[in-house]
């Protein structure tokens, strides 16, 4: 099949492109380069620079490249920014998806994979979040992902398009240093940033009802996440009319304090963390049940938190060589 990978010049998209092509699929990247980087697109893979809001351009690209499947990663992803700019987030993430689906259903596309997020769950009050846990997003970003899932599912039901919404948990790591995430929006790069300034990392709240008092999350290596896309693509290809909603996590919780300890062990930067008050809206614990994807697709994560941090640190050092410990 030929897959259009929207957002393929982004952090996760670049890994998905590599995993899909390694698995023998053809890929075309469609990206407006708003946060992506053309250098992340491998040689020999066509890159079309365009927005998902541009339906005419999408229609042309789908026809020209005889696209039969779409992996839709293109979106804005910062929770805080979405609170300040909800209209922009709804335009890019919801309207961009609607326009894309219109082009897709008018073309010869049979499979559609949508990048959703654990943000759809909001503040789940359960040990392990299953796909049946009620979705109560806490931010416009999370809302756009939930609405996106509805749009994708409704379109699949109405047209026969095979669809999957993949709810990513906390993504970290890189396949190689040049593919690392360059944004500083998540715990790992935020801690790296402090260590680079020779300052103590910050913990937002250590009075949560968790064993060490800090928040617990489920971290997933981007290489494993990319492989989950290959498994999903294969399933959609072989079973027309499929409608999947799947968590993508490891099913293992790691606390902020444990992450900071592992980061210290990997980087050689040892600081006693500074504890500051909780951030509003941070749930105590969000950990996936990864059972459904294991049962349905036979996929399971292979990399642990140490692998994620070590590979992310190599990427960080590319841009911040002064952070290296002698
Ligand atoms: N990184 C995470 O931890 C995480 C977690 C859950 C879900 N996600 C989702 O995964 C997807 C990819 O995230 P990422 O971390 O790689 O982010 P990213 O910002 O690195 O990648 C997004 C890509 O989409 C492109 N893009 C954005 N808006 C576009 C538009 N309207 N038209 C065309 N291209 C557009 C950007 O240029 C960029 O290359 C997003 O949908 C995000 O919401 C990410």
C-alpha cells in the first residue's frame, strides 16, 4: 500500500515513516513544517509541504501518489497553548482532520490511522486506564483529540473506511540522536534543560496519593510506538471495515521521582530535586492497560525507561553539547 503520513516531518511521524518503510510499505509525507523539520524525512521519501486545511492540495496528492492508506499525525499538541488558543487548536486539529477525511473519502483510500492521546481520559480515577474508561478531557487539546476520534469513527461507519484511533501515552526516546524530540514540553526534556543549566530539576507536587508522593505516568519509547503503527496498518489492511480504539503504553507506571533518578544515573548529573506546588490539572496517576492492543494486534512494547532516557539524552547532547559530563 502507499501511505500518506501527515505530520511525517515531526518527532513521532519521522519514526512512523521509518518503521512503515522498513516494513515494506510505500510512504509519502504531507506536512506544513509548522513544527516539523524537512531534514527528518528520509532520502527517497516524497515530502509535500502543505496544510491539512488545504483540501484541494490533499486531493491532488492522494490522486498523484495513488494513496491507499493514511496515518494522520499532523496536529498541534501543547496542552497549555491549547488553553490560551482554543480556536487555533480546534481549527488545526478538528477542522484539519475534517478536511482531510473529506479528501480521503473522495479518493481510493481504504485505511485511516488517527493519532489520539491519553489526554482524552483527563483525570482518570483508576489504576489502569482501559479503552472503556470514560473520556473526560481536561483541556482543549484533549477535546480536539476526542472529537477527532468521533469524526474518524463516524466516517468509517458511514463509508466503510477501516479506522483506528491510537491513544498514545507519554512518548519519549529516539531511534537516533537526529530524530529526537527538540521541544521542551515533557518531563524528560524539562529535566535535561535544568541539568544543562547545572540547576536542580523541579518536581511539581510530592503530596499526591502515590507511593513516593509524585505523579505517575506510563512512558512509551517512540520506536515501540512507531511499530504499533505498523501492526495497526497491517490489521486495517487485512480486515476491511475495522474500527479500532487502542491504548499505546507499556502498562507500567513510573513516578516523576523515579524518572529523575534514572535521568541522573544516565546523564551523570546528580542534583537534589526542588519540590514546588502541584500544577493545576495534573492527575496523580495515568497508566494504560495495554491488554487490548496485545490481544488484538499482538503488539507489546520492548523498550524500558532507561532506553528512552539514554536515547533522548544522546539527542539532547546534539543540540546542547555543553551538557555533556566529562
Ligand atoms: N509527543 C507526544 O507525547 C504525544 C502524545 C500523544 C499524542 N501525540 C500526537 O502525536 C502526533 C504527533 O506528535 P509529535 O510529538 O510528533 O509532534 P510534532 O509537533 O513533532 O509533529 C507534528 C507535525 O505535524 C505538522 N503539522 C502540524 N499541523 C499541521 C497541519 N495543519 N497541516 C500539516 N502539517 C501539520 C508539524 O509541522 C509537525 O511536523 C500529534 O497528533 C500529537 O497530538 C503526541
